[in-house]
């Protein structure tokens, strides 16, 4: 039984009534004329039993608060935990699992609503766009805006959420009235006019308009939603930063319920032929939202980023249930991950991927391996198509799982991304034709690593160098530039000069020749000036082994890395799934 007592009275303090939550401009005619939004009735007996003691039920079957909210599975999981911690909810793990399933499915998000914020569930490091300065200063000073955008609420419920923040977090009141940064380094958000609404009301208006409770997408999905039929064989394409491409399959078998599955995965590396074999389980919320975990068939290794570690799986399944994509991740900070795409296996020959991503203009006898499924016994050069200017010289070998071909590229072949086709199977934008590599981009372009110790785990960072060609506009770093794929480089660390006598690169950690950054131990460090900790910021530099710039010097790219202290307090953990 999960129980946390002693805080039950708090709910009455922050779950204020709509009448108590009126914004500063409550006297305006428009506010007075606003009609209450219809809620989403709760029909599950267990949810009513566990939640209904605090969330009152009306004649339409609505539970207060809950019927005016929708969220991704992670949002509902956090809400259940908060009810246990702060309000004394008594619930067993099995009951919590059932409640989470119901709320995530019938008070969840439509696929179109979830897709833009999947990076939250996938634990991707991302530079979020700022909707406007008001939202930045009221919300983004404490958490990603993606957390708010992963919910859908009525306007009244957004007001209640703001009230809860003011009660629980002392800094929220300042942020909501004057801006999170107050009179510090960043300027206070100026009021357009003296009678302008408070910042919090402006933010509530933004959220009520852009992430409302009722949307056409949700209405359509509630009608379309169906039980996931995922049993069978799926073809998998996986990119692992620092290790390259893997191809293989996932076999899904029935689990203990219609929306639960057991899985078997076998992937093979294009680079070295090594195999990755895993087994796991997963479940699907709302007909499309996969959450699961998998383990290696053998013992887990201890090296950072070891692929044998247990992985959590987050995937977005297409509404037609024919393909899926997402991220499998692991690590103390979820910093290691696999970018995954899957399609259903079919009886027809299917291309899955290629072993190289670029072909140079004028090059001859390029050997290329095409990975596929159910490939026929007889393959002719005419069966393959790389587009104009690229001709298939001969088929070197073939099996049911791959075709090895030799291709020539004309000197005047049009540069850019090409589809690769085998009969009716097409890999879109699978390979690029180029005349030269113009620059290197180091990914991620900005990142965060954490120092560690025997007490606190380290947070690593894996880098990858990707080659680019200028696009049709003949300018670098513009939207039409062509990504050519990973490139062989030498890795190094350079000082990011931010203060006089900067020496961060000597203390923050080490960078391997596979692009893995290992942070140093947590300090203080007696070898540093003033005995400082080993934190700092540096450039991570990738220098091409075989490519030169216009001056004959090796091409290089760099990424900004901040190495900071451990996360000493973990407020919540990613436990949604199996």
C-alpha cells in the first residue's frame, strides 16, 4: 500500500474554487460572459473510488479538476504521486497502474497533440522555442514549457493551477506578478499599459487559447481510437550516437492485456556487425503512446553508455498502426539514447536502410549495402534506382536480408538528398549526392554534463560529428543545407574563454576519440585556483581526418558544453511504463 500522511489538509488550501481564482481583470464584461466549459465525465469505478473522496462528482459524472484536464501519461503519473505525497491518497501499485491507464487513455492527448511535445517523454535535451516573454518569465524560469504544453486544461483549471503554484512555491507569486527574474540581471517584463492584466493572467490567456481542454484533434481521436493491434514482426532502424546505424527487427507478442505486449529485439551494427539482443515489455496508452522497457539477454556492463543496460522505451505509434518512432534511453540523467523508427514487416520485399549516407559527384564503383527484408533470390541492376545521375554498375551479392551493389555517380549529378528504391519499396532521402563537404556540425550543438562522485552519479554526454554541404542558395548555415551524415573526426576540448585566466578544460573531464565526454569528480579540487569545484564550460571540437576547407586546413566544428554540479535532489523519476 502506498500512503503518505500528514498533508491531507493542504488540498483544501490550494484546490480553490473558481470564484476564488478570478484574475485581476475579473470585472470586465468579457470575463463575466464566459460560459463554463463542459467537463469530460469519469466513468471508471476505480478512478471514482480512489479520486472521488476529494474530487467531488456532479450530476453529469464529472469529477472536479480531473474532468477539466487531459495529459500525457507522465503528467498523470506525476499527479498521482502528488496526491499520495501531499494528500494522503492510499493506493496500491496495481491500482495506481489501472488509474494511470484510464486517465492517460480517456483523459489523454490526441496523437497530433502529443507529437510536438514527445521530446519531454523521450528525455531529449532540446532548446525550446519561447512562445513569448510573458510565458518565459512566468513558466520557463522553473521548468520547460513542454511540461505545460503536455497538458490540456479548461481556462478555469489553468487558473487553479496558477493558484496551486503560488501556494506551493514561494517564488511563483513574484514570477506571476513581476516576472521570475525580478530586478536581477534580466529586465522585468514591462507592462504595455497601466491597466494591463497581470503577467499570470496573460499567461493563462495564452495557455487557454493554445492548449485548451477541448480541441478538434481530441474530438476526432476519441472517435477513431481503437485497441492497439501491434502483434507481429516489425522492422527496426536505430541510430545510436557515437556508434552509427543498427538494423533489425522487433517481434511483439501478447501481454497480460489487450494494450500490453512482450517484445524481442535483435539489431545488427552496420559499422562492425555486432549484434544487440534484448527482450522487454511495453504498453500503449490512448491507442498510440508506447511506454516500455527492455533488457539485454546477458549481464549488464558497467561502462558508461553500455548498450547492455536496461533501457526505457518511449514511442509514438502512427494512428494507422503501421509505423512508430521514438527514443529508447538509459543513464542516470537519461543522457544515452537510441533513436528508433519501426515499420510493420510485410510479405513484399522491403528496404530498411543503407550502410552509407553520401556519394560524391564523379565517383566510380562505390560499394553500397542495402539492408532489407524478404528480398528476392534474383536481383538485377535495373531493380535498383538511385535517381538521375547515379547508375548501378552491378550487383555484387544478395541475400534475403541485404543487397550489395556497385554504383557510379556522374560528375554532373544533381546534388542533394536522394530516394533509394527497390521495385516498389522506397527509402526516402536515404543518401545524398555532394560535390564537397562545406562544414561540420557537432551534435548536440549545446549540452550539459554533470560532475559526480561516489555518492552522486555522473552525467555523461555523447557527441557526434555530421557533415553538411551548402544548399541550392550556395550559402552556409541556411535552411536548405544538405545533411550528409556522420564523418570521421579527431576529438578535442578547447577553452571557452569567459573569464581572465580560464582553465576549465584542464579540470572538467575527458573526451574519448569516440566522442564520449566523461565528467570529472565532484569537488572542491585543491589543484584549482581558490579550491573551486571542477565545473566549467568548454568547446568540444571535431576535426575532420580527411576533409579540408578552402585554405587547405582540416575542417572543424565545435559544440558548447557546460559541466555543472550533480543534481543533488531528484524530485521525480521517469517511471511510466512497464
